[in-house]
C-alpha cells in the first residue's frame, strides 16, 4: 500500500525535483500538490507546479494557497531560484488545470475524508498553508499520520546565521506546525546539505535522457551556479526531495527524537529552530530531527524516479 501524501510546495528548483520524486516513486501516492508563496510569488510557483506536474504526469489536484506569510512580509528566493522560480529553464507547457479550491480547503477535505492515520503531509516551503489548516480544523492533527517537513536547521541557517529559509519566511506558521502535537520529522539543513548533486549525479541524470532529464539538468545547473556564486557550496544540495525520500524509505536517513520550538522573538535569532539535544528525549516527544543521510541510497531513489517518469513520458 503506497504512502498517501499531500505535497505542499513552492517550486522552486529543488521543489520541482521533489514533485518528480513523489510522482515517479511507486511507494508514494500523491493525493494533492498545494502551493504557497515562498521561493517566488504565488502565481509563479503555482504555474511552475502545473508545468512540472504536466511533464511528470501528475494527475492529483494542484491547488494554490497562501500568497503571504501570517505576519512576516513576503520575501522570495529569486537569487537562488531565478526570476521565474525554475532557474533559467523554459518551463514545460502546462497541460492541466488548476484545482479551483484554495489549498487549505484541499488539505482539509483530503485529510478529513480519508481514514484516520493514512495521510502524510510533506511541506517543503513556508508552513503558512499547514498552519492555516490547523487553525481552521484542529481535528486534522489527530487524523494526519505524520508531518515530514523540509525546513529548519540545528547547526546554522541559510537565510540568517541561524534560520533556514522556509522557517524564516513564516516563523509563526512554523511554530504552530511543530507544536501542534502531531508527529513531526524536521528534515533540516543539517541533513539536506548531505544531498549534494555532484558531477557524478549530473552524469547519471544525463543518462536518463529526454525532456525529464533536460529539465532536471537545466534546473540543477542554474542551482549549482547560484550556490557557487554565493560561495557556499560547490555542489547544490537538493533539500526538498530529502523529505519525500524519508516518506518513501525512512531508512535513507537517521533521525533523533528532540523537543523542537521556533524562535519568534529573538532580534538576531527569529526563525531559528531550537532543538533540545541536551538529553535523550522520552518517548512522549513527538518531534524528530533528521541527522545523517545515506546519500547513495537517496540518489538511487531520485534516479529511479526520473527513469520511471522518462519511460512514462515516452510511452
Ligand atoms: C529551502 O528553501 C527553499 O529555497 C528550498 O526550496 C527549500 O525548500 C531550503 O532552505
Ligand atoms: Ca521549497
């Protein structure tokens, strides 16, 4: 039985690969793709979700959600993801419709209409939609199987010295989500920086061939240039697919139970995810942080999904 997920995203170069991993892996079933303003403004990330979804053959509803964080002013990441949000590539043609519902309605209707404990939420952008859903219908907290989010960092951020982008964009929403009481696994920068697309990864993607490989290589080349220009990493880390990979195969990474909170008031530390690692957490603790990635196993999952999508597209 595949794991049923809602992917809440802001494509975004690594989000696009996360969509392809989710659609291309038979162990997960995409119930919906929802979008949130983040890497680019809502209209752009929604267009990108439709475009990538069209190429990947996503048939699940795609719905647009919040364009702005709860309190923070909207800030995009065009310096990493480009003006379009998909780097320098021309997005694939959109061959499908946008679901007319608001993303929060899609999330609530999907979770509340399915058996309890069956739906996993995978947010890989700012957490605005998920927080709004919790506030609108708190019963989703008991019904969702778990939340596996990409965001946060225990040992150093990317948006500030201590805060990661998705959390820094909407710290209040993030605090609502991590303290809601449902099981949360935080796949943060500590883990995702181990998922770097090396030259070997580029070569393996090129072997896939066709439009799926062309899009992925185009996006990752732009992403690599952006990381190199900023002097951070030589090989770009594919953050968002790590969260999807954890759902597909929890053994792809180690995680550790730890109480988790989001700093909301610090002048220098707003948006920091604070994990209490002083003591082993007891079993009542429902938050976990991801620690060590099996990078070979991760890239095998990504490559396998791209091959499946390429075969589907040429069938
Ligand atoms: C996160 O921020 C975004 O730019 C990426 O898509 C990812 O979700 C990494 O900090
Ligand atoms: Ca993202």
